[in-house]
């Protein structure tokens, strides 16, 4: 069976779809074919309706699978409306947007199935059953319409990252992405975050999994890591098979969560390459010791989610409990160790006044 993934990452950074890359590798292992098309104006001009339909026809897929975050939903509907009347194949959608909007998606009539959460295991089971003609109604993570009613199947356990194969870079046309990003290459050493910031998807994901699996946050094992060996093998593979790599950027929500893991990785990384890299950190999980490990491995930039300089806004709107003093100290630790600091900032919150914005400034 051939699955064509559509990743409509328009009006945003070029990005790399880690989940689809793993699913593509798993599908190939299971004997299926995979196609991938990333629609992003930073990579190539967006297609017209005719071009979009022609490309799908050329790919001859048995299944069309969209991976979508919320700001991509409007464009996704346009693409699905172009293709739906012309192809009598199942249309499937996954990605972060489906966590809270599965029923809305299905009610458009544009998609036959929706998947919630991390679906490496569930989606492979789904494709295998479609290929064999078996019923897919009980596949975990699946949402579908039956007799006009929306049916939500419980999510299955979160994937064990250590059992996933290396991402299928070949299907991603990865060299083109490297060139489009001027040599910046994304990696992900872990999934999950211990915090519940209101503007982030993590608390929605955790709530869905805890509800369906009837477990505590601790028993969910939401924060998972690839082994250091897996990451080093992947980095070696990229350096040996692709050109013009200038910087690795780790897209983990919280790379510095476990200081012992940071140390282990940095020591292994130094033995393989001196390629500079970037990480995301949290001021509550960062100090001079952690900064020292990163700097010794040639980390160049440490990024922190600050969002607002107003303690009131952080506390009452964002559910981010940290002090301004801790923010200043974490950034100072970066600077003391010869690295560059960067922060994420959001302005324009409801109830945010002039003084709150000036606190951020």
C-alpha cells in the first residue's frame, strides 16, 4: 500500500516533521510505499489547484495523509477540497490540531479518519489493516464517523522511542530542506515536557492520554528519550550522507530536563563532531554545571521560554511559575560559559497592560 503524506507548513518556518519521518520508516519496514510532499513557500512555490491534483495523480497513492498543526488548518481545507472530488481513496489527518478538533475536522466531510496523539504504532496498524481488507474500527487513537456519530477510540500507550527506527530522511528530500534552512538541521532527542503552560499543546496531550489510559502523569511516562547511542548514530549518518550542514538545532521541548543525560550526550557528541548546536532550556532546569557541559560540546545558543517579563501575566495567564531573578540568573549562566542566549516572547495577551509589556521590555 502506498501512503502519500502531505505536510502543509505554509506561513511558518520550513520545519521538519519528525513524527512523519518516523512513520515513513516504520511503513517501509512493514513493506509499504511512502511519498512525502512538504508544501512551504520557503522550499518551493505553492502549487495551484491543477498542480496539486496532478502531483497526487502522479504519486498514485492508496491513502492520503495530512499532518497538521493549527495554523495550517485553513490551508489544509483548501487542499483537501481540491483533491477530495478527484480521488476515491481514504483521506486521513493527524498532527497537533487533531487533539482538540477531531470532530470539527470530520464534520467538514473532507476527511474519513482522524488520528490523535503520537501515532507511530497506531497508524502502522491502521495501514496494515487497510491493506489486508480488515476492519480498522478498533485501531487505537482513531476518530471516525459512524452513522452520523463521532466515534473516539481510546489512545494507545505512547511509543517507546528506543524502539523506533531512524527517521526516513530519504523520503523527506532532506538535502533540499537543509539548503532551504541555510544548513540548520533539526534533531529531537526526547519527547514530552513536565510543565502545563496554557499556550502549549502538552497539557492537552497529557489530559487526553491520562483520561484514556486511566493513569497518573508519572505512570504515563510522558517524558521519553532516545538513547545517546541512537542520537550519535543519527548525527553520524547525517554528517556522512548530507552536505552543507552548519548547525544542529535540538527541538526538544526541554533538552536540559535531566542534567545527567545532558552530560552523557555532550561527552559522546564531542567524540564525534565539533559541529555547533542549539538547545531549548527552562530556567528551572539550568545552571552553570549544565551550561559547562553544553559549552564544552560546542553548544552555541541556549533558548529559554520566558514569554512575559510580568510575573502577574506568567502566573495568572500562562501557568509559568518562575521568578524574574531566576530568568536573569539562567541567562547569566549562559553568558558566563561563552554561549549566546535567546528567549521566546509573546505580547498581546488578554488583560495585558502597558506596564506588563514594559516589564517584558
